[in-house]
């Protein structure tokens, strides 16, 4: 059986009006075209749906039964069409996002909030996880978008990669704020806050210090840079932190800020990637959000 949308439309309008000509006028079609649609529908169903009585199309008992089914199908198709148009217009759907701790406190919620401000029917899941977990979720297609440290190349994940230049966090009243760029040797022997042993950022920072024969004195070992900035505020240490955390701090605090940020040399690079499942194309909603996230990360790199 091969019923068509147009056949069902023609049948519904003939049932409503009792006239092929009136149904043709409503549908914007010719009378012969509507008659052909009804005849084809009857042939597909192998049932007579109408009998002509005094110039009118009188529905058979079978037609009275079938109209309920036809209207349910048409209503469902109409709803599906409207829903897909809303999805295409980015006003309906769902986003599942997983992000690294550095982006979870401000960047991602702020970006998501702005994106969804005019989309009340879009639902979202935003989960903070370590980068290896994010990779696993994206590879297994549990999440649409991930933001984390750049993963090893894999056929299961597509990435957009960014080299984020880390910056030096300094107490606002410290003489080092007079410098446009802080060198590793300026911090030699001074108390530092850094990430846990073995973290790529800590390793890169230690290498930067070693390249200038500077002593890296790690006073505080932390899992993220957010608490490090609180310690810097109190004048207890300095920190070479990722620019995403730094940008979040700048955006959250009004001037004068207790912590200022300066470019750091030699460069310490945080390799960050926007991740998505490789074997499932992104929805229009996800594609647009990824575009905005790319723009935001590029802006953060320019900020410092």
C-alpha cells in the first residue's frame, strides 16, 4: 500500500465539504486532479469511499471510519513538519555538552545561556568532567559536544583544536605587574601554584622554567586553577594558568581586580579541543553552538 499525503488531504477536504470542486478550491488544485487523488486512494484501499447522491459526494460507512485515521495521520505529519522546521530554525531540540573544569564555571554556562536565551523549547545537559571522561562520552556518542584537553587522534572523535597560551597570574600590588610580559626567570624561587604532578600543564611550566635556568618552587598543588587565583589574591603565590580560567576571572570581577594577568614567556601552551562524535553528524543546533564556542575560544586567545 502506498498512500500519499496529497491523497489524504484530498479525502479530508471532500469529507468536510461534500464536494470535489469545493475541495479542489480549498487545496488550490483542479477538480480533475482531486478526483484522481480520490480514485487512486480508493484503489489503494480497495474500498469505495464515496457515492454521488444529488450532485454531492456521500461518504460510505468505510469512509466515516477512515476519516478518523486519516486526520490522525495528517495531524501527526503536520506536527512532525512543524517540529522539524523548529529544529532547523534552532528553536527546538536538545544539546548534550561535556566540558573540562576550566570552562565549567563561567565560559560554558555563559555561552550556553546566551545561546538559549531566545530558545525556550531547547533543553540542555551540561556536565563537568575530566578530559579523558569527555573523550569517552564523545567517542561513544553519549554527548554531542565536548570541550577538553586535545585527545590522541582517533577515528571516533572529530576535533577542532586550539593552542591556548597560558598567562601569569600576579597579585595586583606586586611589582611584576609593571611588566608587559613576565619571563620565567622573573619568578625563579618565588612560591608558585600549579596543577597536580604529571599534568601536562605542570610539565610544560617546569620545562619553561628550566629553559631559563629558573627555579620552579611549587608551594601549592591543585586540581584546577580557580582556587589558585584565590591564593594569588592573598599574595601567597603566583600561577601560570590557562587563559580560559583567566578570562572567567576577568569577566566575573569588577575593577580594580586583586589579580592581574600578564603574557608569559617561554610560552606554555594548553592544547584544547572541541570534540564531537565522528560517526554521527551534528544537529543544526549543535553546529551553531560549536561555531559560537570556536569564536569564544579565539577571542580568549586574543584577550591575553
